[in-house]
């Protein structure tokens, strides 16, 4: 907890924010080379995407094991509750995911006071136990740790897999910077969370010194009998709050992946007008819940889930350390010897936990790895498929300048109003525009070709990042740039254009969108599988009208068939 959570994450990694945003994908974009080529580029992208994929496993395992272990405290009081542990856990988890739509700030206003009471209770229970056996404090001497591994050898190495549960919140903490800020997180950790946890762990150790039989569940035995049921309630609420951190982390991760082109479009709801990092993604929310229900019903106890826990997270933490090395060199300009010393220091702990958790693969550890691999395949396939689709579109797309020359030489009917053509290629002519002219021989008096480009930085000032070109009268080419943590807002774009040289009346405007019908031919093996998967993802992607929040009665879609 001191080396990994405090020194590594709170003092080092948390400073590697990408313009206020954290998480492994933000770190990946921060350190990757500007040119998309080379061995280092490939290593950074592969590590970043695979680490991000594994974090979805954390988003499933943390709520499952946390809530289930808290509710299992009822068994300490009486076996009567045993048949109700699973149903009660699922009800609590459903309630947690149902209220995600309220947003982090509203949920946090309830959770904040409960969390404070929780940590103060942990500290109080720990101190009361330490007073009875103060000799437990001598365990701060690292000689005891060395002796433990010398005497227990491989068994001591195996124990690390269980000890790892102490540090599991590090990655979620880093991913949640956008929901809070690193100063607030550090203050909460150093002044409340860490002291309370340390006192409670020492207290549990003191309890075991005088009552070894409580090893079955030292946490709940630390409380007096009259406080057992209140502790179960408080622990359950605390684990719900802990689960909140990884759920919101999953939302942030998904938004980054969508905007960077690694996942299909999904519905992203901003739950706060003042904090742009606070979001809710319904599809991710309920997919996580379904996976958690499967996990609870399949494993049925927190000890069984613990066997699966840690495999994915140790891998992600290891990857974060490696990416941090690149940041030390590129962002902070550290010398190579200094960067290597710091990295190796953290790698010793990371690799030890990684090796111990890998022993769990046959006992459930395969689940988060399989899930992470599936997400990684989806991410890389979507990114590859989008590039392939853009290449196919560009093959049949002519430059706008050439299109304008052809229009000037052909007689067409001009209709009043404005037509906004959405285009993924800012330099080419949208296929929808070409087809509309070809089949209908009609063009609006004012035409705007609009391209929305997501940059490799979290946030961009929209007003400053809109480029306008006017190659001929009544014809405009507009490029609106956004950061990968921003949402494109067409209403905002039109307001900015109205302030400048383009006057647009939304009531007299039609949005033209291309809608591609994709099909696969003449390929076999892995390449055919990837194309089929991309087509499936594309069909289930959120429609552009919903993603860009375009009024349905203002949209005209032009379809085209494209062979991949």
C-alpha cells in the first residue's frame, strides 16, 4: 500500500494527467510518438490498448467481490442468512447500476459522508485492537517481511496473490482524475483513507495475535458483537462506493476509446454542466451489470472470485509502469539512469504480484484475461476496419476543388436553404453530395461540408479549433476539432459559424449523411473474421444522427454499398 498505491500512484502516476484526464489510454496518447510508425509506437499502442481492455475486467470483478464479501458478513452472525447472500448481493448491485444515470456528483453527495464515517470507523476499530496488543506495530520493521519469505519460500510467494487485494484501487484512482482532480484525491488519501486503512490492518494483526481462530474473518471479528449488523450495513455501503470508482473509470475509458477510434459510437450522457468529465454510458453500464450477475452466480462466494481477481489488474499495473518509463523520458526529461532506477523499483513489486496472480489462471483467473483479450480484439479490429473503410471511400471520392469545377460547368437547380454534408474526409467530396447531385440534379444555395476531427489531446477550445474555407460563393468547407474527452456539439458549431461568416438558419437547414451498407467478399481466414466482426460492430454502432444530436426531421441519409 505504501510502495504501490502511495508512492507509485499518488506521488508519481497521478502527475501524468493528459490535460486533466487520467487512465491508461490517456497515458498512452501522452507518450506515443507523433509519427504512427516504428517499434516504440507499436509497443506503446499495443500495451496501452491491452491494458485498457483488461480494466473492463476490473470494472466487473471489483463490484462483484466487494459487495459479495460485505454481505457475507451476515454469515459471521448466524448461518440463517446463508441462502439470502446471493439474492441480496444481486439486489444491491442492481440498485447501484440503476442509479448511475444520476451522475457522479449526485451519487457522490450521498457517498461522501458515508465514506468519511466508514474510514473513521476503520481507524477506531484498529486503534482499540492495537491498544490491546501494541507489539503488532513492530511489524513495520522490514526484517519481518524478509524472514517471512525466507521461512515460507514459495508459499510466501503464493500469499502475495491474496495480499494484492490491498492495492487494487490504484488504476481506478488514476482513471477517475477527470471526475475529480488529483489534489482532491491526494488530500482524501493522505489525510483520511491511508491512515485509517493502516490502523485497521494493524488492528486485524493485533486481533490475530491474541485470537488466531478469528483468521476466518478478522475484519468482522474486530468489531464488538453488538456492532456486527451495523458494520455489515456500513461495509456494504462502502463497497458500493468502491465499486462506483471502477464503474465511472469504465465510462471514462469507453469515451476515450470511442473518440480515439478504437470502439464504435455509443450514447454518452453528460451528467454535470460544470464538470465535463462526469459522464454516463447506458450500454457500458448494463453490460457490466450483466457480466457481474454471471460472475456472482457462477462463482457464488467472494473467496472464489478472489481467485480470479488480480490477474487482469496486475497486468494493467505492470503496463502502466512501463508506459510511465516513456513518460519520465519524454514528458519530464529524466536521464536514462534515473528513469531506469525508478522503473525497476516499481517493477520489482509489480512483477512479484504479477507472478503470484498468474498462479490463479486455472482457478478463475482465465475469466478477466479472456474478457480483456476479447475487448482488445474488438478495439484493434474497429480501428483497423475504420481505416480500411476510409481507404475504400477515398478511392471513389474526388477532391472538393474538382467537384466544384464540375458543378460550375453543369446546369443544376438551386433550392433555397442550407445543406450541411457530414464528411469524415475534410479534403474529399462527401459521397452523399455526389450522389445527390447525380440523381437529383439539385443543390442548395448554401452548402457546408462539415468534418468533425478528434485530436489526440483530451480537450480542445471549440471556438478556436474551427477552420473555415470558402473555395467558391455559397460553398464552405468547415473542420471542427475536438479532444478525445469532448463531445461534438453541432448546435455549438452552428452558433460559432453564425458569429463568423456563415449564416445558418437551423429551420431551413438539411443535414445530409452517408450511410454505408458494408459486405464482405473474397477473403478467408483471420482477415475474413476481422471484416465480419467490423461489419457487425458497424451495424450496432450508434447512428450518427444520435451521436451528433441532429434533429431527425432535419436529416437526409444517402446510402451506398461498400465491399470490404
